[in-house]
């Protein structure tokens, strides 16, 4: 006789406990450049083994795991890449994002002592970015550049800037949003306002894209320093969980004061649903701040709307930017 309710087992918990193995297989595939090999015609285990200097057994092992993870597929008797792997994990692709995928690998050690970190009180406003050097900033933004440019392109597809003149890009990093805006809208000027070491690196990316006549990088701490004037668009993207509610509220208020009347502000961040029980991505970004003893945390969509309302913005809207990953809250300054 069937039981009225299935007895719980440990499968789900074991899958979570061993999830690092899946990350390791992905990292190995990138580091061994297996996906580029498949893209260039190494369509069998033996061909991949020969191309990458692996033993036949080890090639079989990693390919079997990548097939099970849907990071490789079979087309008849040949190995092929799924569309996202072909676009983002093949080195010859202009959208190659392998550097970003590997960037967080060194944090395994920190995540391994998460329980210990959680027992230390939060003390740092800038978390992992305190004491940031130009070398560290360059390494960071070389890794994040490809996904940043993708987000920047998405932003200019979503937001009509045809009637705008100047962007204030808070914590703009490599300048990806401002660069894409300048490339798309010939009248747009922008200032990337980020920590001084980051501004040095942003200037390099800006020059690379040939928009240095309209996009500048300015060093400063936007949590404390005065904002540049004369801007009618504000952007703060992908740094929301690094700060607590008091700081985010203060930054949004400063942006309101700095923007021209009628200006618009876009906060693009890893936001929780209003229930505060997901999505998992924003929740983990908030949790990761404990690794650096940061005061940052995950924020809900309604909290972010509240920061805008308290600052004086009106007409707030909430738009999924990358569903379950990033959300865009927009407000306008009356005038």
C-alpha cells in the first residue's frame, strides 16, 4: 500500500552539499579550453584528449560530467556546445565570459569558512574594496568587462536616452554603461564616478572604445564625496548588496540633489522579492558580504522604491533587467 506521503530523503541536501563539484567541472572545462576545442572541431573524446594533452580516461571523465551538466551535448556521434556555451565560453567568441566565470574561483577558501566569518561583526563600509589598488581594479574589471558590456548594451536597448544629455554613472567600474550609451546616442556625455584606482582603469576602457571626448572617469567615494553637477541621468548598477540601507538611502538622496530637474535615476541591482525569500542570486550576493566583514546586505524591491520615495523621486517603476538576477528601479526628479 502506497504511503500517503513520501518519506523525506537526503537527496536534495546531498546535491546542495556537493554543488561545488559542479562548479569544479565547469572551471576545469574553461581552464582546459575544452569548449573552444569542441567549437573548432574536436568532436570526440579522443580528439579532445589529443588536442588538450589529456589521457583518454581523464578526457572521458570530464566530458561525461560536462554532458551530464548540459555544458556539452551530442549531435549524433559528435560533441557540440549548447548555444550559451558556444557564445560565452569559446575563447574566439566576442562575447567570451570565461574570465568572469573563473574570477570567483579563488573565493572558495573564503566560502569554506563562512560559518566563522558569520561570527565576526560587520565593520567595513567598502568590504572587499577597502584598500583596492589599481592592479586589483584592473584584474577585477578585465574579468567583469564582458558581462558588464552585455549589461550596458541591454540598458541602452531598454532605456530611451534620445532626449538626455549627461549620465552620472555611480560605481561605474569599467564604464560599460556609459560607453554603450555614448556609442548608441551621439549627444550623450557621461562621467564614471568610482573609487580612484577604478577610475584609472575606467579611463583605459573608455579610451579603448574611442569615446574619451564624451565620457570621463572621476575618482571618488560616492558614499561620501560630492557628486558632479549638470547630469540628467543617474545610474547605479550591480553594487547594491555592497551597502546597507542607510548608505543606499543616502546615495539615492545625493543623486536626487545632483540631478537636473526632470532627471531620471536608475538603480540596477541584485534585489530580493518583497517576501525576502529569494531569488537565490541576490540572497547569496547579500550573504557574500559577510566574507569581507562588510555592512552590506540584500535589499528588497520595495525597500529600493522606499529609498527613491524618501529622496523625493516620483513615478517609480520596477523592471526585470535580467530576470532573477538584476532588477531596475527607476524614478524621476520633478521639474
